[in-house]
C-alpha cells in the first residue's frame, strides 16, 4: 500500500512539475509571408532556437510562414497592436508609418550589398531602428533581401523606354509607385499573394522582386523576362511589439537583441546561397535574364528623391548614407 501511495505521489508530483514547466514557457508568435525554408523564415527560426537556449526554455518562438497570419500590411497591424509579438517583413510597407524607413527603400541609394551592410550595421542602422519605436515596435534586426528588379510577361526590358505603358505590381509603398511612374510605367500596389494570379490573368504585366521571391512564389511561370535593373537593395526588418519587448526583464531584452544580431549572420549566409540557387532554378525553368542600360534608370529617379526627401532629417540621412564608403 505504502509503495502504491508513493508511486502516485511521484506521478502527481511529476505532472505538477510538467505543468509548471509548460506554464513557465511563454510562446511568442512570428509572421512571415514566405514559405518554410526561405532564408528569412530560417533566420527567425534560428533566433528562436537561440532565445530558447539562452533563456533556459522560458521563451519559445512559433514561426507562422507562408502568410498563414495574413499579408504583410495586415500582419504589420497585428504586431503593432500586439495580436502577434513578432514579424519579419520588408522595410517598404513601413514607408508611410516610419519616415526613416524611406531612405533604405530609395532606388539606387546603395551602391552594392556591401554598402547596404555597412550602413545598416552601423550608426545609421541604429538611427533607423530607433525610428520604429514611436510606431510601437522594436526593430530587432535587418535581414538581406538582395536587389529587386523588374520582370514581366511581355518582353525583355533593356532601356527605360521599354518600360513605357507596362503595368507592374509594386510592394505597398508610395516610393515604389512613384519610382515606376518616373520610369514611364504604371504601378499597382497589391499584396504579394495576389501577384501570381494577377499576372496570369493579365491584370498586370509583371512585378519586381529578388531572385528567391521570383523563384519561390513561382512568378517566373507567368512572367519569363527578368531584367537586371536592380532598382533597390531593400533590407527586410524583423520587428517586435514594443509592449511585449518592454515586458521582458532587462536581461531577457539583451538575450533577444543578441539572438537577433546573431541570426543576421546566419540569414545572410542562407540568403547568398538561396540567391544562387533561385537564379539557377528560374533559368532552368526557362526564364530569360537580361542586363539593362542601368544609368538611364538611375538618372530617371531624380523626381522620386525630390518628392520624398524634403525634410532635413531625411536629407541628412540620405547624405550620411551616400558618405559611407
Ligand atoms: C519580398 C520580401 C517580402 C515581401 C515581398 C513583396 O522580397 O521578402 O517580405 O515584401 O517581397 O514584394 O511583397
């Protein structure tokens, strides 16, 4: 009898303990529009592993990939209001909310990916990160998204003149709308998930993105001409709801920040490999990649800068970015 009582007390204790651990684990939700395995999804998963490890399992990050929680604009509202705690999105949809986010979204602001890294890893990156706070967000990290170029179902674009009259989906930002207008084409901002069918049905002629997106969203199936104008080297941003971040102890805040920083190196490595792989995939599938007369594109961007870089903060930021060697 004594043995049995002991056994039951043991079982009860064990389940109590298990309950204890389960309730001590705080689960934070993170959204991503891309499929599982995409470098941004893997970057956030890696961040989650580090957080779990370094907090002794007190925090777990659940990554909802493939736009399971909605399109980017909607998930930005969710993370701002605290419905979800984390979100990995492009910088461009923030252009209307976080003024400083305009600068890295400007066409041809960065001379190369190395230039972008130098800027975003340094003091300017910190200034842009801080600008997310009034929007109720903590920008934890910037990830790579390579260069965005135009692709379409009609013909290869070689010069600015070829852009005339074509209809492109752009990411949801006025900078992109004005950029396309300055090139003589028409822009329709729409959610990422609607691009494939909109090209297929002829609502638009094409879109603009990097190789991994062009590949994984299968846009190459409906728009075979990819033209390397490389108009932006637009970073991604990994954000956290500010109230959720403020609830963490100062030690945990450091753990989250460091884990995000550590995940950047991992994401960059995965990004470089994926870009190569995706370029190969789309070429094998019959997409035609062509060079463009790039200087014409660069020259055409003047009105975009004139319209959007009007206040002193942005003027200085642009000059600071350009001065980074
Ligand atoms: C991708 C980016 C996504 C999304 C998409 C788009 O390059 O990684 O977060 O912004 O572009 O064009 O909507």
